C-alpha cells in the first residue's frame, strides 16, 4: 500500500510568506523523496527558470488523512542544492548549530483570528456585534466564544501528529485564539510552528461559521482597528545558563536591548509591527525597548515565577502573529548567544 505525503513549504509572498502544499503518492516503506514545484507561481522564480527544489526537513503523521499518511515540511533549494533566497530555515539552523553549546529552547504563543468571509468570526453573530473587549479572554459561553470546535479539533490534531503543542486559550478579542508550541530547540520549534499553522488553516476549511461560510484563520497583527487587541507571537526562550541562573535571564534581556539590537529585531518580527506595538493593549511601543518582572507593558517580560525561583526563561513579547518563526528564533539565538559566549 502506498501512502500520501502532503508536501508543505513556505513561499515567496511579500511582505509575509504564505504556506503552500501539494500531495505525492509514495511507495510503502519509502522515505518522502526530494521533490520540486513551479516557483513562478509562488513568487520564487522567473518563468524561464521556474524549478524550485523541495527537500524534506520534518516529517510527521498526517492527522487529517490518518492511516499511514504523512505531512512533510520542506525547505526550498535552488537546483544547485543551495538554499533558495526565500529559505530562512537554513540560516536558523546554522545559528542554532553555532551556539549549540547553549541548548536554547523556545516556547512560542501563536495568536490568530478566525474569519467567516470578510468579517472576524462573531462580527456580527446573529445576536449583533460584539460588546467591547473585557469578557472574552479565556471565556465560556456562546455570547463570548466563537470557533471553539475548530480550536479543539486543531489541538487534538497537533497532539496526534506528535507536535509539542502545550496549550490553547481564547484571546482578548472575540474570534481571536492562541496555541503554544514548545519548549523545544530551534529550528525544530519553528518547523513545528509552521506545521501547526498549516493544520490550523486546513482544519478550519472543514468547519462552517453561523452564516454557512467555511471558517478561515488569519495571522494579521491588527485585524480590527481601534480599541481591540492585536495578535502577536510571544516568544519565550531559555539557554542552559538561564535555566540555572536569574543573572543569565537578566543578561539575556540586556543583550536584546544592546545598541542596534531593538531596531534589528523589530524590523524582522513581522510586517505591520508598528500597527500592533503601539504602547496600548498590553504592548510596549515598537521604538522603545524595556524589560521587567510580570510587566505586560514591557517589550520583554520576566515571569514572576522566574524571579521567585531565581532561574527559568524570559518572554519576548514583540514578535507579530505573522512573524517568520525561523527568523525570530534565529535572531534571538544570535543576539543572546553572542553576548553569552563572545562568539
Ligand atoms: P503567557 O503567560 O505569556 O500567556 P503561555 O503559557 O501562553 O504564557 O506560554 C508560555 C510558553 O513558554 C509555553 O509555550 C511554554 O512551553 C514555554 N516555556 C516554559 N518554560 C520554558 C523554558 N524554560 N524555555 C522556553 N520556553 C518555555
Ligand atoms: Mn499565552
Ligand atoms: Mn496571548
Ligand atoms: Mn505571553
């Protein structure tokens, strides 16, 4: 019996790359082979030199098709087998190896917003537009919760696929949710994040909203203007030193604030970050860097238990929901790694 391998990759769409996938039937017992696609249709190649190579980097059980079928995450290569210019994984893997002695772990909190057609799910529902935010975060009841069936199916699918998903919660804006991946080293953390995003989009296809339109999910950083929270991807991380020492946690927070670093990170933490990091709605302004214990208005938060225990991890609250997790985790590994090792 053959199995179906759904080949997933990240395209060249600007300013925010999109996920693409297509299926290949593979002989029973064979590994998913190197494959390719038409890069002229994904903003990754001109039409006269259109071949882009897909190299499998992370293979998991396919919880949607079930059976022996697989989801195959790929990196993109040029035909000479060097990384494609849109391949951000290669640099992430290289940084992770360079600073491997620090064994850096990541826990990423992916916020996202459901849509039904052109409106966020529940905007409006049959009973009208939602009341101002306040009661939705971790809420319960049909007046506050929109899309729970998709969230639960996605959570179970991620577990069945063997991803390191660590939880879900309803967010501050109605129709907005979060899942967390980690803690796990990168590039695996970012691989799993891209696979979990693909599963979210795919599973939502099979669910309808109250108007009978299939549900979609977006990583837009500010889906609704005005007095509504945006969507981020808080990135928690720890080195082996931070897991033993509070001073190392502070040193990491200082390293992220060193000259030139805040600008470098903000410029690579997702398109439209100025729209979300306004200084309101539990954010610090994009052009001001700060850190503090328990401070949800700081760029970087040190959780209260970390201060109490004198060791642990810190939370970079700046990345947008639409960030590239390869780039975010690479930058943190490089900035904190260089400060910690002098390399
Ligand atoms: P918040 O209180 O900010 O909403 P969450 O519980 O949503 O926090 O997410 C915290 C994330 O931090 C989880 O993904 C968790 O796995 C991760 N995490 C926990 N310990 C560590 C650690 N030592 N290093 C890196 N990440 C960690
Ligand atoms: Mn969270
Ligand atoms: Mn959140
Ligand atoms: Mn958080």
